């Protein structure tokens, strides 16, 4: 894939970039290595000052950067600006919390290990490569970069090829914030050159957020090099609605949970599993709400849903819809591609799916909701877990015993009762099963790329 901004609203190429050549890649890897040798010795206070400055710059740029995000990947402008502001908050969060998250952990009774003192320390490991997706082009990078830099590591960003302006902005952001050259760099390279970077002896580890095939490839190369990897992959999150739920609230939340970010978030709710007692009422209201969503130019404040971000992404989504129809599913609203420019797909609700349809097990990355009817709690939990993924999950019920069952039995990296999955910097984020491994955010996120060193002072 060439490195270019191709506006998904119009299909027009707005700006193209050349990949860096091998000599420049080599230079940048050496700069990263040298920068790490100095950065690892800086204090938390020094790192924190840089991140707080970067946060202020991000806030100041929120409107213009938000516009760039919208032009590059098509999410509604207000959501793009919100993403930038959320990222500034995460920079401040790690600037303030990192020292505490990485504070030495003493053993209560060091005499047990024949020492006067025994404790663990968390130390930086070196340059970390981040292979990142286009769907939250600023948030995904900042939630990697903020903890990496605060831990004393340095960051190498290989961003998705369709968000190069955002990628270049991010390197400049950290330089403007005063971070020395090499502490955070953007590598304008295509996916096929990721292997070379992972295998480079100066690179310590890799984190990837993206699709399963990309994750599998990156993880196998990293394991071949015996390097740590973290994978944040796809999801097909269940959103379960039981009879005791507040149905109007559940419907309103369900719609937003499915279509926010144009339906292209890993943690969008994708499968709506509804108890038979409330199925028809839920479905009627859900379909009605979907039919009122405004599809259009994401720069227009009245728009709810913009285009799918890439032409290939739209093709994949249309294939899933057609396959579902061919396998007996019912399209209750939407299901088509509107006339005109851009890679739009109508907001779509599909019911009567069976495991024969690909949509039953595959992730729909766009505004397509699948609805299922179940007759009891056990069936709801079984269906929710009948997926290769395990990222987020949501269950709507006011019955305390049911809530406990969902918390205990949903196979996912998170479970939310009576709301929808949202990433918070305070909560660890990640998945199980084919949604990946490792955690981002909170204390767990910053500790992922550190060396936990055990110390005995005898
Ligand atoms: P993708 O194709 O896997 O791209 C993600 C990144 O990986 C891009 O930088 C891409 O570079 C690179 N890449 C692709 N193939 C690669 C390979 N074989 N080796 C090394 N790098 C490779 O993902 P996508 O389809 O654009 O993004 C959507 C997916 O990401 C969805 O499945 C979504 O659920 C998932 N996602 C997960 C999370 C999470 O936190 N769990 C968050 C957001 C998105 P190029 O652009 O140059 O190809």
C-alpha cells in the first residue's frame, strides 16, 4: 500500500509521501538507540515536563489536527477532536502517575530471602516499535507513546499507510515539546519493512494494534527474535440485553456503541444478543434509531456516520453483508452502498444469522449490527462466548445474580454492566483469545515494556 492520504469521503488522493530508504531507516534506528542511552538516565520529573508540554500542544491543535484525522480516515469531526483531547489527557495522566506505577516494590519480609532488603524495580528496555492502525490515529499512538517515554524507553512509530499526515504530526509534536531527537520517531515505511525493524538488534520489543494477520506475522517474527510483543487485535464484542434492563437506555447506548467511529472501533459492540421477552421491542426501537442515522460528510456537524476508511474496507464489509443474505439472514435496514463518491455503507441491521454466515464469527468493521434472539441467560452467555475474539463485552440487566454471572463467565478482556465498552486511561485495556495479549493503559500498560528486576541487598 502506498503511503498517502486518500480522503475516504471523496476518494481523492490529497497528499502522497515517499517511504524512507534503507539508509535513512538505518540512521533513524541508530538515532533511536543513541537517544535511549541518554533518555533511560533522565528522571521522571524531566520526562513528565516534556509530556505535559506535549499535552498542551495537542490541546491547542485539537481543531486542526481533528480536521486532519477526519480528512485522512473519515470519522465525524467532533469525534476526531474528542480523540485529540482524550489523548492530551492520557499524556497528563502518565506524566503524573508513571513514577508511582513504576515505584520499587519491596518484599514485606526480606529475611525470608536472606537479605536485609529485597525489592523489584521496573527498568526501561530500549527502543520499542509500535505498529499502529488508522482508526484512532492519535489515541492509539499516544496510549503507546506516553507510557513508553515515561518508562524511559524510546518510541518508533510505524503508522498505518493511510494516515501519514497524522503520523508526521506526532513526531513533530514530541520534538516541539522539547524531547530530544530520537526519543519518538515516525518511520514512513510500508508493512513489508516491519520485519527488518523487529529483527534489528537495537530494537527491544514490538506492540501492534491491528488485524489478526498482521498480529500473527509480527508476533511470530518477534518470538523468533525472542523479543517481547503485545498484540491488540480485533473484536466482535457482544452486547447482551436481558428483560430487567432499562430498554430505552439500552437501545440508545447500543446504537452509539455500534456506530461510533463510523463503526470502525475494535471495541464497538458488534453482536446484539437479546432475550426473547424483550427482543421484538428492542429490535423495533433499534432499527428505527438506525434508520434515522445521518450518513454523510464527516466534516458536517449534522453527520452521525462518515465513510468507511478505505475502499478495501468497504469491499470487505459489503462482502460480509452479501454473504449473510445468501445464507438466509434478514437485512432489516440499510445493507446497500449509496450512489456517489466516497466509501459509504448504509447503517445496517441484520437478524436471523446462523453460523453458516461469515458475519456470525467474523468482525464487521463498519456500521453493521448483528442481532440475535436467545431464550435464557445460559444461552445468552454461550452465544456471547461463541466467537474467536475476546476483547470487550457488555451486558444489560438490573438483576444482581445475572450481573455476577456475566462478570464471571464472559470470556473477554473487559465486561461492562449497563453501559458500553470505552477505553479509560485508568483501566487496563486488552483482550483474550484471538483479540490478542498483553495490556495497555493504567499501571499494567506501562509495566509491559519494562524489565522487572529483582534485587536482594544482603
Ligand atoms: P491492519 O491492516 O492490521 O493494519 C494495522 C497496522 O499494521 C498498520 O500500520 C499496517 O500497515 C500494519 N500491517 C499490516 N499488515 C502487516 C504485516 N503483515 N506486518 C506488519 N505490519 C502490518 O489493520 P486494519 O485492518 O487497518 O485495522 C483494523 C483492525 O485493527 C481491526 O481488526 C480492529 O479491530 C483492530 N484494532 C484493534 C484495537 C485494539 O486495541 N484491540 C484497536 C484498534 C483497531 P499498512 O497500513 O502499511 O498496511
